[in-house]
C-alpha cells in the first residue's frame, strides 16, 4: 500500500487525501459519540505566539515530545534521539560533534553544512537562532526539559526568517517538592555522560538547575568530543498577575575533532576512518557560548496581558579546516582557520487581549521583536612553515552586523459553534553590514551591506466535526534570508561577502485531520505543499568552505501521519510516517569540478533536492509492567534513499534500523533508583547516517555506527 500511494501524482494525492478526510467525517462522526472528549491532547503555545491552546484545536501541524519520552532510556545529548518521532522532521546524527546534528523540516534545512538553518529555534522563549537564521541546538538541555514543541508548515511564517518550522524547548518549572537527581550513562565508542539536577521551590521562587558533562572517543577516527552544559531557570511569582522568569545556559566544547566526510569507496573500505586531510591538518572546532534572558508575564485588568522577553549572549567558535596550503597562497584566500566572536541580544514584546467579536470569543496578539548580532570574523592560515594544523598568518578580518526588526499581529476567532479561524501577519526586515578590516595588495576593501524584507501572512481554518474529530486547512507565505555562513564566500572566488544572494520566498498550504477515532487511539494526518522561489542552493562545497547561489523554483509536497494507541495490559504503539517529494522546478547551472569559479554543470528541472529522503518512518511497540517499574520497547526506523548532490549522480541507500530499550524504576521512601539499557542498530547495518550535500571532493558520506549500546544508572532523592 505505501508504494501504491507513493506513485501517485501531486493532484491525485491531494484528491485521495481529501476523499479520505471526507470519509473520516462520515465514519468518525457516526462511530464516535459526540460526548467523547479527546485525551492526551497537549497544550501548546508555539502556533499562537504564547497563547495556550490545545494541539488538537490548532490549524497547524504541531507535535509535542514530553519529558518522559526525552529522558526515558536516552543519552539526553542530541535532539536526533527523539525528533525522528515527529513526522516531517529529519534529525541526523552526523557522528561529528564539530558540526552539530543535521535537522530538516519538510525538506527545509537539508543543505546546511553545519548547525541548523531554515527553522527557528527557541529555548524557554529565548532565540537559539541568530537573526540571520542560523541556529545551534548544542545548548538545548534535554535532561531538564518539560517538553519540546515542533511546528511545521504555513504557520511558521509567524516567526519571520524561517520556512521549515519552529522547534522550541521548555525547561520544567521547579517544585513543589525539592528534588535532587544524579545520573550517569556509559556506552560504545567511549561514550560517557554524567548529569546533576536540582529543582524545587523556595518561597515565591521555583527553580530548576541542571549541569552535565559528555564525552566520547567517537565512532570514527579523529572524532573525539567533550561537551559541558549548564542550564538554569528561576520563575518568581510576585502575585497572581505578575511572573518573572530568569534563564541562563552555557555550552563549552573544547577541541572537538572533525573527521570530515568520506567518499563512497572510503566508506565501503573502512567506515570508521577519517579523511586523510583531517589528521593532516588536525581539523577541529572549539565553541564557548553563554547566554541569559529575562521574561516578564504581566496580566492587566480584564482579559489583557503582556509578555516581554529580553536576552543577551556571547558565542565564540574557532575552526581548523583542511584547506590545502597551495590553495591559500592567493591573496584572495581567507586561510584555513575561522575565528568567530559573536555578541548578540534581542527583545520580544507582545500584548495579548481576549474579547468577543459578534458575540464569539476572539483572542488577539500584537507585538514586535528586535534582534542584533555583532560578529568579528578572523581568518588565518592553517600552517606555520611546514607545520600544519596550527594558526598562522592573518588573512581575513571583518566585523559583520545583522539587525532584524519584526512586527506581527495574530488572532484566533471562534466564528461559529463548529468553526474557528486563525490569522496573522508579520513584517520582517533583516539587514547585513560588513566592515572589512583586512586590506593588502590584491585584497581591497570589501565592505558592503544588504537588506532583506518581507511581509508574511498566514491563515488557518478549523472545522470541529465532533468532539473527537477536527479538520483544518491553512496557507501562508514565508521567506529565508541567506545566513552569514552562506554569505561568507563569493561564488567567483573573490574576497568579501556574497551580497548578490537574494532571499528565498515560499508559498505553503496544508490540509489535515486530527482525531481520536476510538478511546486512547489518535491519528493526525496532513497533506502539504510548498513552492519556493529563489531557492538558496550550494554552488560549490569543498574543504569545509561552501559558496551559494539562487536557483529558480523548487517544489515540496507530501503526506505526514502519526498514529498512537494504547490497549490493555500495558501495551502501546506509535507510528510516524512521512512521504516527501522535493524537486527542482526549474533548471540551473552549478559547479561540480573543484576549484570552480563559473558554474559548469546543468541541473535539470525535476531532479531531487539532495539530503531529503522520499520516505521516512518511525515505529514503536512498547510494553509496561508497572508492578516491576519495567518499560521496554522495540523501535523501527526507515530512512529512504537520499541523493547527495544536485546532479543526483550518487545517493545514500535506504536503511531499516531496529533499536531495543528497557528501563527499570524502584522506589524506596525518598529514593527512586532507575536503570536502563539501550541497543541501537540491532541488526548491525552498515549505512550513512547523514550526507554532506554537494561536497566538491565527493566526500559526501558520514557513516553511522553498527550495533552499539548504552547503559544508564540514576538516582533521585525527594526531600
């Protein structure tokens, strides 16, 4: 059946999906009593800019990963551990902590060579994405999280410079009891993580403090890493109307090794090896980040309130690349060492009012946000004399500034007994300015600036067919500016930023259904489509240095579905499936040979966008026996074939993985002791866990481990 559905044309898929929803209205409306209340419908805020709403009632694809899922028999280091449960989301662990994990949403963000782009990231309401759209998730603390909300589709337009969606993590409030927790985990490839948490209530203050240290020898050669995290949240209640929240987090990753990608031949010969140049130049990256924020929630008279969040932070990153010595001989080359020092801050203020329009409930939200980043960028040669992999002569020095200023308004109106409407509008302006401070013979003043702006509307309608079935439709327009990383190098090999890049704009829509078709059984499904103009694509990618250009149009359309259910005697199941067809709608020229200053290869319309599998599935069969505190589950993950370049000349083949987990919990008075064991890739499959899109030396592949295990032990004391 899946292959039959996947062979449909776009028009046929839409017709079939609409027909299926119509049938659901008739069947579910008759078989589910009107008095049946949907269960397990979490409250979300991500689709409504802070206004609490049931996920069941939102006209958007939004999912919640709760604390028990994030922290049950998991390492609690990478979002890739649990994000695969969300349909439409791909989260690939590169096995390379120098480059972070690779996240895409409905195909947006797959081209990123490091970090996360195309999605907006938030931690306790504080942006984890810079104003240029580039984000990092290494500071997300999964051990103290209450939940993660994930939004896809048209409503991501409400967050400005993003097209794929939004991922937001929320730290749990402390209290009412004081709880201390210590946990440690060991695993294959020298993995070890030790974490401590303390949460509770002191007078009017609720606190949750978490710290952890993680280390690994790495699955591949030259891939060892150390990461230290700290996350703290204090919520202070002045009165029933006034709440202050203080958040602070930090991450430190010194000297994380970068094994780089492998060619197909290298991966088949020895997937654990590093690229020879990785050892030759000692490729590595060091990151140190600290940020804090203050949030005020103030309820005014009547049904009005306002929310103000202010934040500030610093992030430094030093990366040693494998740029050949001969390549750096030219005066236009910025060297093989990148040294970034970023200072950023921002403010988001919004007013929320609840009233009635024509006698029906209306909620309005209006606000503005401003974000700024000042980034000092230095470039050095990665050699001194005959010694490689050390910082040499200065070759680049510039100060780059990004300013973003957005205004937005959003409303939800229960227009009739069975109908509700959500609509909003956001105007965004993002300005880039570069001051060149390195001018020598053959390398003149490359200072310059560029400004992008867009108005992004979104509209959604929900039909409440019954208490157990909602149908919805939504549409919106989004945009993505280039990031500083994408502007960093000019396509023709010249110096300075690539100010010729344009922003990409997208038009998206989706139709979907959310239902509890029988008690404790839920099904969410959506058909979506996104057309993007001026898509930003890789022009060339070699030695850790990428250049970008605008192509023509791209098309992404597909189906997402998530099914969950419980039945007697502790059994439960969960299934998330995605079919995504992502193609180039028009042809364009790109580079294949290295070096390349002029595009020399035609990419034909209809080619698949690389880094995006057509089909992906996550399945889980779990069993609990509460008398023993036992929980065990078998997990299945299918990832379809992923092309690695725009020419579609090579691909990472599809893979099916089986994982097994089991955990135990014992309670003794004030103590709770827990143990777990986890085995990933039970069948010891050899596969590429992620790909480096359009890598110029054909080192596309980042191999994943064979069979590997984790063992964990934790203790909690409640005072």
